[in-house]
């Protein structure tokens, strides 16, 4: 274990906590020191994460017994990190928080979308938004990294090349997002009951989704963004169909240039656009367990609409995967360390 | 509404209550008078049963306000009917109870499988087991009818012709049953949470399932019955693969004779056995919403094992459908009244 | 069979043909005379439509042996009806064609979207588009009725009240449609292979879907319509999320008024919009086997976007159900005859 | 690439070929030299296996251009390997054939189950059956290794401890197996068409499954084995419920001892048996992409029946995974090399 970084996970019994644990257990430079959970104290991690049955004998400890370590992952529900950030900062030099608490860098925006003042406004500027494709340089210098919203991430990566080229300015984008049930977390509710949820096409949030704020912070606010989220039959995965009504007419060739330039060196963003076959566009089911964001596009014949399609595994690139990628950047490691799994087919 | 029977449903917010309501609303001889629910008092029935949005404006009433009526369906969780049977019998001349309370006619057997003495032992003999294919004559004379267990019903109908012919005697039957999530009822729990339940192949009850008692009461106890229930990705439906190790060697031709004789006049039991095509054997997905039990079979080349396959919709033939069919028999109506829906394809 | 109308189905082995057969077998005023299929000649109908095993003993006949009848349903793949319309018109006074051949009333539009000149241009004006909610009066006078596109229908009914009120004029609508696998028909292909199709979120037609033409013919061409179709894990069902960017700001109250007025007397369109519960918006899974189109809506806080949500069973309201409803109108029967099935829950 | 073994895959466009390619690309000691496919010549591997989009640029070559290499994987449909074994043996010193051609070591048994004489009977004894848990020592000495049947493997590993202890002798075992759609391979057919296959509970092979021969070869023929295979809604995965009627009464404690002893040092077999939680028994969905076989058990109260439950990913432990594991054994490498993926949750 020498030379490995001691890392602990706070709030390790949820789905994001489970994915963090899986990734960190197989990460070449990490030793997992503690994993906390109020409800599972003393139980083996594989009690909550049965896929890890033979991968670890680590047991959940109470958050009150959390010891100091090199890096702390916080994977608690929203609100918890912000209220306890001083405490956690006293325990670890580096913190990566997968909740929404430190994603927005503006207190007013936070208050508007989360309905209350931010509990730790001074900390907002210390955190870097954990999307390496946009903030790689900042992450390399950071000690505090926020998580990313899953729906925000797939939309951000789908649209970033357009935004960077200034093409969204003055335009209108409708991000119609299809998501799986794991986005709702590990706790059962009426809506997650299998006979009701299975086969559903549920208009979960037709308007007013909070992740809009993260997208406009990342891509700029010079365009109108509308977001609708529909829950479909799927466990892992999010697909955005981003309908862009732009001021400038674009051709397919323009988009190829733009996206190739933006993503040719990105390890986890792939352009998926084939003329034939059954996987012509990004398909989230192929991405389960991977850190990829696949991006594709199509242009309306007369150029009046550009459709950008993006897909991710919401628990990976949309949460735990991006967090580990950000850690790799922060610590100067190979950015793909621990994130090599290519995904399965068929699946 | 003249000439229609006034019927009420106690415990109408669950899945069986919902199916009863659907069937009764479209039944030619029935007027639904009241539907009770403690948790939904004052709410429209379609709040719990959204498929009935335009079918009825009936609202849930509290069970304490239940009025007298011609026939009462009890669709409460197990234990409730038995404790309150005197009360309900004072309100209606006829009662059909879909719970397990009055299925077994022997107090010792009840105590053995349900772990406590029966709360109303004197009533056990007043109830007729609500399986028309076996107790049609008795049902025609009955005022009190018990429901049927879903897994028991599909197994009973799969095996009845063998039992009637005395062929099970001294044999061994393993009933390997595959079931959908609606068997667990309408209340969410850890195991019914979509990300966990979806795609599961869960060994729910490998041994010791209570429905064994109902089967041996119906088919006789002169053979060894073993039952295993596995929950699979399916909402409605139960399929039994009944592996029969018998003392006598049977041919396919024997089985055709036996099953044709047993079921040729049954309105809701069909023999499904085709040499070609993709629906060669009973398939529960085709039965969603119908009252059919499909039965098929296959014989091991050397005759040492007979495999009987049966399929039902657990909420219909396995619960509400059989209850309505039993009502039809009890009241001398066309046995198929209100039960004509043929099912969908594809589905 | 006296007093019943003799009806035959041409192209009866597909999914729409199967649904037509199911509906007509249980229709109070219909006698099914013949059902044709080139590939299934001599086979029982339930060979292709196993749900109808005990509902009929009718056998497929070759189209060449088609006899005259009162009304003919054509359920062939696109292109066939138009090429043979003279022949069919000689056999039956009334024709309902569920293919796309006679939906568009303009030969240029047809040529543009279907890539070739219309084979029977003189017939286009004899056909009435089979959407009773828009063309009820015309259908009552018609002898020839075209089918409707499934994706067109759900979008048409979602948007019609806005169109009728002139509110779409000058606006932009993005119809993001989620569809099940039965839209692809009964013939297997690489993309419908279960390991590939199951769990897919496949961008089937991000731009350029032919049904756009039907929508603009129905709703008017004074607005920009963009359509994207995504195939999801679902067998039956289509849900449209229609994102409307209008010139006028609308409130939720405005929409309630508009939609109530438009649909309060419609037997098969329901407004579904609840503040609580898990079925707040239209949900296609509840509609399997029914002829309903459920419509709901939501308005962006600042009124800049109106989201209209519509859901149907694509094989029913999107094909066979609308066809039977149109027949009922054409013949002056109760419009709901044979279409009373309320749907199942859970399902 | 120095020091890596040159490996080629013949028949690389199917599902097993795809999994082999995935495993070998990430294997520390392997260099993939060629992958052949008649139908995909010249196309990138990721055309057939889209999960490998960024993992490799290898293209399919025609089998006629196959060059010599260190080790050859044959992943063709049954019949092909046996007919061409001399040719392949001339190209590579070591061969692992995942088809059924060389699994049975007896020509009579082969002829009985496969309906024709074996095309290369002299080769049968040169091949070792590729199940490391049973033939580890033999594999370490082998140059030719056969694949394993997926349903055979899960049953073999579920029952092996009982067989080794002589407890199956004179008994009867009914292996009721639930399987996913990937078992049917990559080629579409009527039965794999999504609207028909999705949600199916299809009695695929109630009697007479060929894998019985492999099981009795592995476990001995001193007991009666009956096998039934039911296709359920699942892509990857196989679960066996092995109902054992034995001559000796066994307790749970006996089974714990037996199974712990048999599997405590096995890297890929885990005993899964928990008193609480929702994953008490083996669950194939947790195993997607892994090489694990999970085994659990339950005993009928009176000891008359022992139920052994086993689960695998049919494409991994049931095919490609076991093949790579056998290769590791054959070459003296760490047996788990390239097979470390722990699986996902939720999934």
C-alpha cells in the first residue's frame, strides 16, 4: 500500500458512493481507507454494493469516526456537504464533492435554483467544477472539486463545441433528455416501484430542471436553454437530444470540423456518427460502466435545426467517473487511470 | 341501474382491488356501489388506478362507512377478512374474499403455513375455494367464496388432469414458477425498487412457499410436491414449469387425450402446444388482462419425465379474474360475462 | 350474422392487421368475412396473432381470392394500396386504408416525402384523413378513409387546440417523440434483434421524419415544425414532448381553457395533468390496447416555452383504433363501439 | 508488443467473438493479431462490436488470409471447427475452440446429441474440456481446449461439490434454467424480434437440451439429469435452479461445508447465500461482464429436496470468460489475468 493515496468516501451506501468505491478499489494509485454510512455501520460494503462481494472486505464506518486522509470523496445527498465543509476540510487536503452543493459559483443563482441561501458561500469560489473537458487547467491546480450534474454533463459535452465557437449566441436550445431509474438514487419510493416504473415513459421534469443552471454557467448564458427530462425504461444512462435553433446555418461538414477539433484529443469523448448499422448515434446502453460521453449530430435538410445527440452513463461520466477523472487530473496522473473499462456488447 | 346487482369492494386501492373494479365496471350485471380504502378516503378511484380515468367517477370511502349490498368483494391483505368476517357477513348475503384467509379448509394446515391459529375457524367450511374448474358445482350453491393463490392456480390447472386420472399418485412434482413483480402488491419496498428489480432473476422462494398447501388441498396429497418461485423481469404473469416424475410412463398422445378431455369445455383453459412458431407453449405475456390459463406439455424422450407448462395473468386468473368467474357461476350468469378480453399481441 | 356488416382485411398478418382483427371480432356490428395474407395462406389467424387463439377460427386466404364485401380494410405496407386501389374499389363500397398511401392530399407533397410520384393521384381527393377529432363531419360522408401515421396522430392531437386557436402561427415546434418497437412492424431485422434493441435509446430519425407532412397538412403550415423520433424500451406506445416556442406568452390557465374546450366532448382524448402522484402526465404504458390519446402540458415559468405532452398506443389510436373509430363515424354508429377497453394497471 | 503472445480469433463477428476480443485487448500478455469474419471483411471490429470503438482499430480479415500465430481462438458456429481442425492446427500450436465440436470426448455421445457422426473423431481426445474448476491440471498440460456450454457450465459448477462427494449417485436432478436472449447469438430471427421476445417467458427447450451430455460427462452419469430451459427478459445471464432429489438427507450445514471446501480457493466461484437483503441468492444481472459463477442453496424443511442455485454471464463464464481463464491456466499465467472486472450495481 506504500505510495498509494489514502482516500475515504463519505456517504458510501448510495449508487454514486458504490461506483466510487468500485473505481477506487481497482485504481492503481489509491488505497481506500474508510467508507462511511449512517445506516450501514459495521456492515460490509458488499451489503450495499453486491457487485463488490469478492473485491473488498471493507466495512462501513460511522461518519463520526472519519479519520484524516489524503483525499475525501463526499457522496451525500445535496445540502450535507455545504453544511459540513469546514469539518471535512480539516480532515483532508483535497475534497471532491459529488453533490450539487458546490457546483454553482454564484450565491444568487444557487438561491434561485435550490430555494435557500447557500450555507457556505465563502467556499463557492474555492471549488472547481469537475468537468475536465472544460476546466482541465483549473482542476490541475485545485484542491476542491465539485461534482457534475448528470444531465448537465451530457448536455454540456454535447453543446460545448458549438458554445466555444460562439454559435449558440442568440440561439435557442431545447435539451430533451431521456434518463434511467438510477438517477433517482438508491432509496425506493412510490414512483420507483417496479410495476409502476418498468416500461414507463414518464415526463419527469418537463420544465424547470435545476441542471439548467450548471449548463449555462459552463456554456454561457447568451442563448435560451430549455430542458425537459423524461424517465424511460433504463437503469443506467442518459441521452440528450439537443435541438438547436441557431442564427447561423450549419452544414454537417461544419459540425464534423467543429466536433473533431474539440474532441480529437479527449480521452473520454467520442464522436459517434455512422451512415449504416444499428448504432449510428450515441447509445447509452453501450456505455454502462464506462466513463465515455458519446456525441453525434444531424442537421435538418434546410439547415434550420441542428440536432446534437449525447449519451453517458449517468453514474459514471455523469457522477463517479467524472469525479475520478477529475482526481486523476488534480493529481497529475494518467487521466484514464482506473477508467479503462470499455463497456459491454450486447448488454 | 335496475336489475343490476349492487356490489362493493373492500380494500380497493391495491392491485387486485383495481382489477376487480375494472372488471365490475364493465360487467353487464353489476353496479359498483362502494369501494373502500383507509388511505385514499375521498380520492377518486382513478387516483390509485389511473387506467380507469374515464371509466368511473367513483371515490374511495372509509371501510367504516360501508353499507349493505348484494355482494361484497374483500381484497384486503391476508388476516383482515378472517378477523372481520362476522361484520361483513352482516352487510352482504354473498362474499368473495380474495385474500388467503379462507382458502384452506383445515385449521391445522392453516396454522402450519400461516404460523398462527385461524381467527375464525367456524367459517372455514362455509367457504368454497374459488376455482371454477374444480369446484363449479359447489360454487353454484355457495354464498361464500375464497380467492385463489396465483401460483397455486397456475399449478392446479396445469396438474389437475394428471391428478384426476390418478397419475400423480406416488409421484414427485417440482413446480418451478416464474413470476412478475405485481405479485408483490402495490406497496414499494427495497426489493421492488426499479434499479434493483428490473432485469432481476431473483430466487424469491426456493422452498417452502405457502401456496403448496392450496395445491395439495385441491389435487390431493398422495404425491410429493416441491415448489420454487423465481421473480423475473415481468409485471404481470406467472408461468409454471411442472416437472413430473411419475410412476407410469406417459406418451405425448396420452397427455393430449387427458388434457383435451379435461379442458375441452372449459371457457378459460386452453391447450397450447404447437410444433412450430414462436408461441409453441403457454406464454404469460399474451395473457395480460385476460382470464385464460394456457396449458401445454412435453414428454422426455424416454418417458421418464413429463413437463407440464402453465401460464396465467396472476392478477386475473390468479386473483380478480377467477373471483369474477366464480361470481358468475355463483349467480348463474354466463361464466364469461365481463371476462371476454382476449389479450394483446404484440405486447 | 344478419344485420352485421361484412368486412374483410387485406394484409392481415402484420401488427395493424392483427389489431384490426381483434377489434372487429369483438365489434357489435361487424362480421369478419375474410382476412388475407400471401405468406400465411391456409393458416389460422391465431398463427400470426396468438392472442386470438380462442377468439376465432378464421384462416388466412390469398388476396387473389378476395371476395366482395361491405367494407374493406387495407393494412398492407406502404405503396400497395395505391397501386391496387381500382381493384379494391371494385370489391367494396367502402375502404379504409391504414397505409400511408392516401394520407396526403397533395401529389407534390407526396412526391417530396415518399420520393416518387403518386401511383393513383386521382384518388387522393376521394380519401378523407382518418382522424375523427379533426375530420368528423367529412368522415361521416366519406366512402374512402385513409389511415393516420402514429407519430403524426399523437402530435396532431397534442397540438390541435393550439393550432385551432391560431397560437402556433409564426411559432416553432419541436416534436420530440419516444416510440416503442412495434412501430417497426412484424418483420425482424438487425435493429430489432432483442439483444440489440432491448434497453436501447436509439436516435431513430433525428430529422426528416415523413409524418411531418401529415401534421402540417392537418394543423397548417404557418409554423415551423421539427420532429425527432427516438426508439426506447417499449413495445407499444408513443409519447410526444412537443416543445412550443410561440409568439404569444401563455399561462397554464390559458391552456386549461383551450384544451378543455377542445376535448371535453371527445370520447378518446383525455387531459392528464395532476399535481401529485406518479401518473401526472400522459403515460403510454397505461394506454396499451386502448384507443385513448392522453394530453397534458406544462409552461416554462416565464412563459417562453409551452410543453405539450401526448401519449397513445401506436397500434391503436395511432393505427387500428383510429381506423375503427373512423369506421364507426362513417357508418353512423356509436363512435366508441368496439373500442371500450380501458387499459390495464399495473402493466 | 514484444513478449506478448500473438493471438487470433476466427469467427470474430458473433457475440462470443466480441467478448473474446474485448478480453484479449485488455489482457496483459496478449497481442491480438487477426480477427476473421466472412461477412465483415475489411470492416473495423467496432462495426460489429460498438463497445470497442476506442479500444482498437483492428479490421476483420477473411479466414482465408489467416496467418500463423501462437494461439488461435475459434468462435464459429458448431460444426465448423471440427471440419477444419487440421488446417487450424497447422497454423497455431495452441487452439481454444468455443464451439460445441470438441466438448464431448465420446463419438457415440456426440452422434446421439448432434445427430451425425463426428467429422474429426481422432481429435476428440486431444481436447481438454475448458472448465478450469474441474480440469485445471489437464488444462495446464493441454494444447487444445474446448469451450464450455453456457447452460452446462452453470449447472456443472452448481452441482460439482455434490457430485464430487458422491451425493448425486442414484438421485434425480432437475435443472430448470432461465436464460437471456444473447444465448441465441447475434443473428436475428422471428423469435428474437423485439416485440415478440421482450417480456417473454418462453419455454425454449422443456426437454432434450444438448448440454445435458456435457454435464453428465463432467459430473458422472450415475444420476438422472433432467433439463429445461426457459428464455426470459434478459440479455446476458443464465440462472439454474437445480432441484435435487437425493438418497441422502442433507442439512444446510452439510451444504455449507461441502461448498466452502469445494470453492474456497476458486477465484471465480463465490457462495452467495444471505439471510437478509435483496441479493440473498445468485443473481445473474450482477454478473454481466464478469467471469464469476455465483452459487447458493436452500434445503426443503424436511430435507427431501436440495435446491442449488447458480448464476453466470453466459457470454463470459459460459463462453469467452472461461476460454480466457483456460488460456491463463494453459500458459501458466495468473488465472485471473484480464478477467478482473467486478461487475456493476445497479445494472
